[in-house]
C-alpha cells in the first residue's frame, strides 16, 4: 500500500498540473482522500451535459476527449479531466472515453469540502489550478471550433507570372482592397512590397502546400474568388495541387481567373453589388452528400445487425 501511494505521488508530482504547485505531503493528503476507479476499454467515463461534480487524475491507460464528434485531446498518465467541476456552468463540456483499461483518482465535491475544512490552503491551491486549467482548455476548444466568417479573395501566381499579378493588383488596387486577401508564399511578400496591399492571411508557397491550404479554405466556405495567374508554358512539380485547386473551384462554384483578362471579369463580378450573386449550390455536390449519407447509414445498419 505504501509503495502504491508513493507511485501515485510520483505520477502527480511529475506529470499532473499539480507538479511544482504542491509539496509531497500535500499531494499525499489529497491522494488519501481520492478513491481509485477502474474503467474498461471503450467505457464512457464522462458525458457532455451532465453535472460536473468531480474531476479525475489519469493514473493508467489512455482517455480520448470528444467534443461535437471531434477528438480534441488524447490524455495519458498524469493528465486531469473533468475540471469543469470548477467552472461557473458546472456541467461537462465534452465526453471522455477510455481507449484501454484505465484507472483514475476521483476528486469530487466531498473531497474538496473536506480539504476546505481541514486544510484551506491546499484546497484553494487546487481550486486555482483547476480553474486555470478549465479556462485554458475552454479557450483551446473555442479556437478549434470557431468558424472564420470572412470571405477571402485568393491571389496566387507562378514565378513567371508574379510580375504580371503585381501589375494587375497595382492597376486594380481599389477593388482588390475591398476584400480580405490571402496569398501564397513569395507572392504575398511581393504584393506587399510592390503593390502595397496588406494581406489578411498568408499560406505557404504552392509547392509546399499553399494551393492545398487555399483548397481547404474553399471547402470551408472562406473563399469568394481565386485569381491564379498560371504559367501555361512551363511544367510544374506540384501540378496535381494546381489541378486539385481548380477542381475545388468547380465543385463549390468559386469564380476562378487564370490570366489578367479573366481576372478583370471576376473582379468586376465580385465588386458589382447589383450584378453579384452568391454562387449557386452545385447540384452534383448535393447528390454526392446524399450518397455519402446513405453509405454511412448503410454501414451503421450493418454494424448494428452484426452478431
């Protein structure tokens, strides 16, 4: 038993948020008050929305924290979860599921109330630590799930076409500046230095993933138009990325200009409030979404029917 307590102290002292905050004696005092609970693999330990009347120290095993069907954290030995116990709302903000057989130490209201009576200093130390942990995790979750509402105009150019794009932007700077702008790599730097336009967002160069990053923004409904001056006379090592970006413009019906002449048309279209209409929903995209939903439903039904 003595060895077990020492092991628990070592875990909390080395790997938990209490590390460096409490003395060994104070940690032992808390450990004596906390029961050890075991959970089997895939067991739901905490459920979003239920009263947050306890928090837990992970002693062995692994736990996934799920929020809105996303895994937002993978917890290992020493981590704390359930810290919403010390939030103003007092309810669980996520699910916690055991990945494998798992043991936790339970810190609940009765533990805290006992500490308040017997050792107020330790109780208040713990409260402060857990409140700060809750705020930190809440901010991280908010950042993860907050949707960017902006609609960016993407500016991209191959090396041989960068000068042409700079000239185009200089000639149409008033209209260009009506939009939040995103550009790839050195294109963004040149636009700032030569055309004096300030980007709202910058991604990596095309060959390093910039085209894919803009493609992701398209799929997240954050792009209103793409001006991509492409060099038609040279081969490009990231041709697949270029092609994929054009394909996504077709899927989501995003105006795409690949040369100065079409760029004028796209820019005029986007800035003419009377003529501009939001892109129509692609009927093929609707059909695809319905097909995928049927696939998911079919797989789910088969899993339920399996013995």
